[in-house]
C-alpha cells in the first residue's frame, strides 16, 4: 500500500508495559510488514508513572517503522491536582477544570505542532488510548482522518467531556470487544463508521512449563497473575481474596505474580505469594502454561491481552463476575469460570483442582477461541479492510475539524490582514524549534487548544492560514496549552513579557488575538482599579508593539476594555480584524493566575510563609484553613 499511516500512542518501544501500547505497537509493525507506509508519533517517555523523557527526541527506525519521538512536558498545577482528586473520587469536574486536568500527567506541544505543520502528509492516523493528552488534544487537529482506538474502561475518566470528544470527533472508531462497543454507545454518539476489530496476540512456537517450575522452584499448583500490580487492575483485591482463601483453609494453591508495580506480601504468606518481577516473553508464556489457572480480577479491561495469552497456553481463566469484558470472553468461549468474592474464588479453584480433566477441556476451548478470533493475521485483515474503506471515502478536512472557511470565520484573506506571503517554499525535515522561512518568523499571540476560550479557534485558524501562505508562525499562548511557548502577556507586565517573546523568537511581525482578559485585564482586578490597570497595560503593550514592523490585531468577541485603553492598542496596529464570538469565553484555572493588585497581599504573605516554614508550610496552611472554617461555622450557628 502507498498510503501513509501514523499511529499515535503515548509510549512506544521495547520495555513499554501496557495493553493499549502493545496493541498499537504490534498493529503498526504488522501493517508495515504488509506494505503500508507506517510511522509512529509518540513521546520520549517509557515510564507511565513519571512520564519523564528518557529517550532522545527525533526520528529513528525501529522494527520496520519510522518512530518520531517528542518531549513529554509536565504542566502540573494546583488546579489540575484538585481536578485529579475529584475524578478519583468519582466526580466529573467542570469542563474548564477538565481542560486543566488534561496536562496533569504530561503535554506534548511539539507533537501538536508537528500535526499542525505536517499533518497533511499523512493519509490516516490511529490514536490510542483515549485517556492521554496525545489523543484528547491531538486527535481533533486531524479529525477528518483520525481513527480512535479508545481502549475504554467503565470509569469516571471515560465520562469526562474531554474524553467523549475522542469518540465523537474521530472519523472512525475501532473497538476491541462487544462490551467495549456497548460502553462506547452509552458514553457518546459514535460516528457511523465504527467497528469491533478486536486485538491480536502472537502464537508462541511452544511452551515448557516444567522448565519454568524448575527454574523458579514452584512445586505446588499455582494461580498466575501477570499484569501491572496496581489497584486499578485488581491486584490489591486479589491479594486480599487470596489471604481470605488461605485463612479459610481453601485449596492448596500458591499465587504467582509478575509484571511492574510494587508487591508487598504479608509475612505469613511468604513462600505462598511469589513475586517474579518482570519476565521475558518466554518465561511469561511458560508461566501461563504451568499455572493451574490465570486469574483476572480487573474490571478495567477493554480486551485483556493476558487472558488471551493464558488461553493460548491451554490454561483456564478465572474472571471477576462483574468485569464485563473478560466475563463476556468466558461466556463466549466457554473457557473460563467467574467469581465475585473469596468464597466463589475458592469454589472455582477447588473445581479445577478436583477435576483436572475439566481444567484441560477449558484450556483447549480457550486456545481454539483465540486461534479462531484473535490471531494477528485475522485482526490485521479487519483493520486493513476498514482503512481501505476510509481512504476511499471523500475527505472534508476543514469542515470535519469544525474550523469552517476563512470567510466564515470573518478573517478575510492573508493579504487583507497584512500578514504577507512566503518568499520561499517550506523547508523540509523536522526542526526542533520553529524555523525562519524567507524572513523572520511571525509571532502569533493568543489562546491555543485545548484552552476553552473564544480566541482559541481564531488563533488556530490564523496559524493555519499563515502556514498555508508559506509563512512560519510561532505561537505563544496566554495560558498553558498545546503551544510551544507559554507567556502570560496580560496585565501590567504585558509589555515586558511581549518584549521577551520578541527577543526569544526573533519575530519582526506579530498577530495578537484579543479576547476577554487578554491582553488587557478584565477579571481578577477590583472594579475601581480596572480602568487605570487597563490603561497602564495598554500603554506598555503599545510601546512594545511599535517595535514590530507589522502588527495585526484579531479581535475575538468583546475584549471588555476601557475605550481609551483600547485606542492605545488600535493606534499601534497596522491591521485590525474582528471575529464575533458565539459564546462567552470559559476562562478558569488554566495555569498560574495573573498577579493582580487584588491578589498581591495574599501572594506576598504566601511567599513569606513558604520561606519561613519550609516543607511544613502546606500542613500549617491546611491547619489554619481548618480553624478558619470551624470559626465560620461556629459564627453561623450563633
């Protein structure tokens, strides 16, 4: 095939642990082996706990595919942490809080920039899984050619508005099982083009269970759990069930576990709960074959690769009864038993111990089920057929992205904005930072995805039109976003911050997307100070704007500025365009708050407290806050 396909996972490569990452990696390599032109666009991270960029950025050739890695950038904030705690508690935060939370683990601005600049070079994209910034923020850029392989779990994260877009915005959706398909329909309105492709597993050439038993000194029958040892995967619950099973005098079986994650075994179960850490593929396969049964306590599955590996080894599976996906596989294949608590787990284990012929029969049914449905040859056939249908359909890129035409946005032509055209064609290759083409780069200042403000789609459209004209825009966002640069050019320090941007980028021209509260302060300032604050901000900005050879203002909705302050900016501009917003901007805790006069005393007190108290400052602050709440409550009661 001549079509160029990009897979976009958060991590990729040997040593990366995760079901969705494994499916993505093997699908990419499998399609490349069938003649597709495949690239992988991913982060430099391998550890899903730290998300540190442990691998070098840039392009490499791995396992038959081009892999382009982009730095993962931490964007932690107190607002994001609070949103994370609310989600963990089962709550769905506001949309603005969800957008803040998107960067809780990591962001990848350089990947977003790559998609904006070079997304047109690809015929299709496959994004997976649904939960991470690489999908939630990047998929909408190329939605008209995007396949979402969400790997959904029935959890609070899947009910977030920002997650729903990964289902509704994509051109197509690939699902791994019928229960995941049903869940997706409960969560969102799917595109008409969605299908259950399933996932694939490789069939080992053979197994040596006796070698495995001998190597690790395993004499008694054992249950195997080979997965991430995390609460979300049911590990803590399984360990508790096993303790209850042993305390009740249940069947004489050990529990053998392998994978990533910390394992703490109570002293009384030393030698009965055996942690083998990370295993080689050969040892993992032999472990599955040597086990009495593979136990799957996780309810958070969209496919369960380890279940398939156990069945391939001819080993029965014990699945939690209300884990929809694995219980469905067990019913469909007839190759597993289900449990709901320690007593029912003990009954299922005792049944396999007492009737080895039934255990063998269950294992044989499981192996046949996987060979018939989930060999990679079968799954790749389904994926190829769906991609062929997608590539044969007409594309409507701008409409699919919700950008509309430039005229519909009221932006006019590049010439009307005074933005100019390119004097040279676009450079090839992949720069690590924005490049200059023909003349110094244009600085575009405005909110950028995924910030929920009226200026965001306007900024995105300005960037696209400049690139279409052969220019090389450098985006600086008012708030933390997908932009490579973040500069809070707002308030009294706006002029100084714009000066730093001009020096850093070397830009001689600038487009300022004006929205409410940026760059002239509207919120967070006492009403009696707002007008003088806006005038001072405008004066500093105007002085700095005059240092650019060309200044374009694009007004997204009502800036809410004092007329005299507004005239300061207008006088410094060479071109002005206006785009009326259809809603009020949603501006919330997106990154650090602007330091306004109203916040200055509190900020200074907070800084002094942190310096005096050191590491104890958060605890002291929490104690004082508790005392204040108690005093207020007592005052209300009186």
